[in-house]
């Protein structure tokens, strides 16, 4: 199998195929006045802004194809000796779009050129992918709080998230972020650690493919974001701008019921133009964002504690791009970008002690070079070489606490720095890709191959300083940890607390990580026009991630040797088996896909489309380096129980040093290894769609799709080192012994999670004409179920993981999105957006755990029933009142011994209206000043993005703070822009 795969990879690099998924195309036919086909006509598409020209010749059926066109505005003309030239002076192509443009040519007479003013059809007659575009006008003119362009993904049909940060509103590994065709997604760990960011000024437009994306794209469970950077034109132009937000323009926070301190300034500029007219162009953008802020925190157990800290988040971003038209058949593009993010004092809020503060930074570098060459009228190739880098550093913010252990008291009271800091992670990827598009008769074929030299490194200090776990909180806590000594451990007093210390935890060893992830992909696809009105798409793709499940530097021969009688359903681990077999790989990610489009009546204004296919994703390196770090060799996991002797806090290891344990001089406690299941498989979804597109008049397009997908091999976690207790149906408490006593908890990372989704999504789009455009979309979600929330997900009963099957937290029945742009007289422009979501669902738990296993619990193991409160949630701005019991989709009370349903708390609906108005003032000589005012959440509707899901809490169902933009009160943003 491996030899066949390598031979196939080599052959495809010799004769490979292009995707150009970020590019657009024009297809059509050429006929004469009698509707007879005209072969030999020359069709030329010339980009209006740059002069870049692409040509094609109609075949014996009069058909032509212009492939690999950069998104933008084009003049398209058809020429044939003896016929009048036909010109379409202006047609706009968006990212990834296929446009149909037929030509009817007349015998030449006195009129040698005929200008056609009609618009091109809005219906794609050849592609089955379900996608939505955010065009250049929307990028420039829609209201956008904080100018994070990714938030505009919520305007795309099928995206049902109520809030977007660094992803298009989906879970990690469900999407890939591509810029100019280069995959740049951060895949070390979840997106909570960041994704590459770009100034809104640097991105020209983007497309979000929500289902059945192109065969040339991969490593995603369903969504691809195809963004393109801005490029220079034949005219020198640029801008200098500033965007400002301040708390004096904001309404009260819905949770704090007061205006929170806040400020933000974004200053930047961009310039572009020709190096050689019609041949070479450049573009540069630079932006700096400064966000001074105030951190407010207090600890309820410390009377009089109230801390206020000034902090400042700073971001810098740069992007540069150059384009060269070397010849009519050769085009080169080079693009480089840089982004950094830094906050020296952050991650402390609410009720956390300020000693938990962290210094955090992130950085991304992306470089790519692309050579596109027309080999012949029927062959087009693209070579792409790139480099991506992403790193983050989470460091200790308080130097005086660098060697101080943590003190953890009940109720989440922690003194000391974060247990898993410092940490530094680096992702470096060199990529090489070759694509070839070959047209033969009625077939447009794609062959391609890609190699990623992906390598993750860093260091992860988890419990390097150690922490004391206390069983009670002393009454004189305020004396022991003075408010004015939050950063002075020399004044902290823990003497006399030996009797309430349960244990001291501290890890020793090698904190470095080293995860090579060489990754390959090859594919073949074909768009076959079986008839003039019926097209079939089919193809196959193979992905291989060579290092995802096989971290290096693991030489341990550790085995699992449980006591006789141990059984564990669903865990592929035989007694006596090695925990870490070498060469653990899943290279069976072969993904067939197929679909069709039926151009009803052949007019290009109504298309029925459908398709089905398999899509694979990959785990992030967090899965991999967890195994490398915690296998009993590199890092030793140590827990020292209180021995009851005096002086435990002063010397919990009783004089034994880390070197004593690492050298084997003293035995180490039972270890907690992390293990990838031996039958682990890459996550996948099988997607199917059936839909239609219809053009209504010259400017309107309507589309609707039924979408269904099933997810397989999703990640989750269990602990196999547990005994089953038939009397309870749960595990026996590990305090009473474990099957293999040489281990504590074993984190068994398995891939038997699953999911199921179906929805009907619709959209009505009006393209820009007569100074306005708009779009509205509605998605009706039929169902969305799963049994996992990710690779660290552990359920209520480790022996019954299938009982986790329930409605997903991503489920939202109704989603409505609207946006519009209107350009008015006197150089005034207004735009707006409306977002509605009927309410997501939130995790529900019961904070009781009589069986001592890790993970969430939903079992009422108490002696009394837990009644769902009828507490009324009343927002300070909304007139609606909804009781918690009305939003809990479960029984009115949970009796002793009963299990609460999973994800059963429905959130309140989200309503949000954003508005923008701008005014241009022309100063002459091509200089224009624009004043901009934007208001977000105009009606100040109280929207919430987090709730207390603990059923046995007095505040169950009550909203919690979520700082994403969608859940903010009314906010204003003012700006200026000087354009030249």
C-alpha cells in the first residue's frame, strides 16, 4: 500500500493538475444569427484594473472556457473573422465563481463592434459546491465592529453561528483558512490560541464554501474559507485611516449593569499601483491596533479585595503583494504577511486572584509564490510554493512568582500563576503544490498533488512549579494572603495549614515538544458536460498525515496489565498490550465525491444541483504532543499525598529532588499516561446536498439547498484504567483501586465519536445595480446531534459513552441574516446588517461525582430531587421575560438516581441590528476624505452567549458574560479615511 501510494504521488507530481479554488471562470458558447455553433472564435477577458488578459478559442461545438481568472472586473470580447466583434464591457467575477456568458455574433457590416450591456447570469451551471461570497463592496462598506473581516462570514447562507472570532463560526478541524490558495490554518491546538489575522484593508474579498467543496481542497470536515489579498492596479491609489471606539459611547454591559472601561484605536494605511502598466503591480498595507483596557477583579473570600490594573493589547499587521505578467501565458504572484499580538498583563477577570495573570503574545508569518502558466488552449498549470509560521507564548506575568507553587482552595480560589504556564508553541510549514487543468472534449479535468513539511515545536510546562490542594478554606484567608501583597509571596503565610492539605502535585522532566507532521495529498477531478444542459462532477482525493498519530522520541515498552476479569467495552486494548506501538498511522483517507448540475431548459437561469462525497479532517498537534509529553518518560507526573507528618507544606517531597525521581533513585508515584487508541482513525463526514439556483429578472438570484451530513470518528476521551461496578452501572471509585495499579488515570484518546446534521438553507441575493445591493438568508435546521465536544470530551459514564448522544450545542433551529448597501446622493452611503438566531443550546451538568471519574457528570447522586427553578431571566433592556424551566428541555425535576439530559438548556434568541453611514468630501486632485459612523446593536437588545449550566446551582440558567462582539451592548465606532 505504501509503495503504491508513493508511486502514485510521484506520477502526479510529474503530470499533476490545478485547482485554482480561489480563482473564477467564464464558460459559454458562441453562435451565429441562426444559432449555429461558431468554432474558432477568440474570447479575451481583460481585467479592467490591471490589463491582465486571458484568451480562449471556441471548439467545434462553439464552446469556450476561460479558467484561472483572478476575481475582479473584466471586459470580455469575442472575435472571429467575418463577424462583428462583440464586447461585454464590465462583468464582475467573485472568488470561486463560475459565470456563464454566451455570445451571439453577427456577420460583419458597417458596424464592426457590438457592445452588449446586459448582465451575466447569476446561476452557476457547472458547480455543485454550496458557497456564499462576501464581495469587495461588502468588505468595504458593511458595518463591522472591530473590523474583523471573518465576522462577515455570518452573512453567508448556511453559517448559523451567532458569533465569530477567528473561525467562520464552526468548531476546530471543521474548516480550513486559505489565503490566495495557501492553507494557513493554525493547527497546533484549538482556535482559542488564535488564528492568523489580517487587516480588513488587506483582504479584497472571500468565499465561504459550506458543503461539497472542490476536490482540490481538503483537511476539513466541510468548510473552506477562500480569501484573496488585495492587489495593485494600473492607477496609483492609497488611503490612511483611523477607527476608534471608546466606553463613553457604549451602553451598560448586560451582566455587570454598568458601562465597562474600554478603548480601541486602529490606525493604518494602504497603497498600490503599477510598477509597469498592464504588466507589474504592487500593493502594501500596514495597520496598528491599540486597545488600552482596565482589568477589574476581586475574590469574594477576601473581604475588601478589589484590584484594578491597566493593560494594553497591541496588534500589528502587514501585507505586501506583487504581480507580474511575464508574458501572455505566464503570471507570477508573490505575497508576504506578518501579524503580531501582544498583551503583557491579561487573562485575569471576575473573581480570579491577580496572581493568575499571564503575559501572552502571538505571531503569524505567511509567504507564498505562485506561477500560473497557460501551456496551451486546453492546458493550464499552477505551481505554488509557500511558508507559514504561527507561534504563541503564554508566559508568567509576575516575576516575583516565577518559583512559587500554587495554593488551590475549594471554590476555585487559586493563589499563584497558571498551572500550565509558561508555554511556547511554534508551527512551521513549508508547502509545495502543483496543479494542472486539462480540457479534452467535454471534460475539464483536474490533477493535483501537494506536500506540507509541517513541523511543530515548543515547550509546555504543566505543573512545573507544583500546587497544593487544600480540602478546606481557613477562616483567616485574608490575613494569610493580604490584598496589598497579591504579587509578594514573601508575605503569604501558609504555616499551620498542614492538616487541611490533601496533596502536593508537581511534574518533572523534559518540557520540550517535537512533532513532525509530513503531510501529502493527491487528487483527480473531472467536470464532464454530458449534454449542453447536464454536467457531472466526480473525483477522488487521498490525504496522508504521516505524523499525526506517531510522535517521535517515545521508546517506552510500557504495557497495560490489568487484574484478571477486567473488561471495558469499546476499548481496543488487550491485557498485556504495549501502550505505545510504533508506526501508528491512519492513511486510509481516500475520499470519493460526485455531483451533478441540470440546467433546466438550457437557458442558464434555473439549475438543479446535487451531490455526495466523503471529507476527511486531521487532529491538531495537541493530540500528538500530549502523548509525546506524558508517557512516563519525558515528563513524570507526581502526586504526593499528605503523609500526616509535621512540615508537609514546607517540604512535601521530604527532601527528594526532581533528579532523585528522574534517575530512578526513588520510585515515582503511579503515572497518568496519555495514549492514542490503537484503532484511531481520522475524522470524516459524508455530505449530501440537493438544491437549486434560480435567476429572477436581471439582478436577483435565489437559491435553496437541503444539506445532510453524518460525522464519523470524532475525537473523545475515556479512562480505561477503571473497574466496572455492575451494582451501579458505573465505574468503581478509583480510590478503591485500579485494574493496573502502576498507573493512575489513563487518558485514552479514541475516535468513535459521531454526529448527524440536516438543514434547509435559502438565500435571495441582489447584486449591485442602481446604487444598491442586498441579500437575505434563512436557514432552518432540522437536527444536529453528536456525542462529543472534542478530544478532551469525557461523558457522564465512561462505560456507556453512547448515552452521550444528544442535541449538539451548535443546534439552532432558525437563523436569519440580512445586509444591504445603499449609495445615496451627495456622496453619502448607508449600510446595515440584521442578525437573528433563535437560540443555541448549552451544556448541562450536575456537580456531584460519587464514582470519582473524570469528565462531566449528569447523575443526581444526592438524596433529594433537583427541581428546575422557575427563575425569570429579565434583561435590563428587553421586555421579554422567560423562565429557566421554559428553556430547560428536560423533566421539571431530576430525581435521585436519574440522569439529566445533555445540552438541554436553550439560550435566549439573539437579535442584532448594525448600522453604518459614511460621507465623502472631495478635496480635489484625487484626494477624498470620508467620515464614518457605525452603531452596533442599535436597539441595545440584550444578547447572551454563555449561561450557567450547572443544574444543582442556585443560578442555574442565568446568563454569564461572553465578550464576543455579538453579545455586546450598543457600541459606537467612529472613523476617518483619507483616500488618494
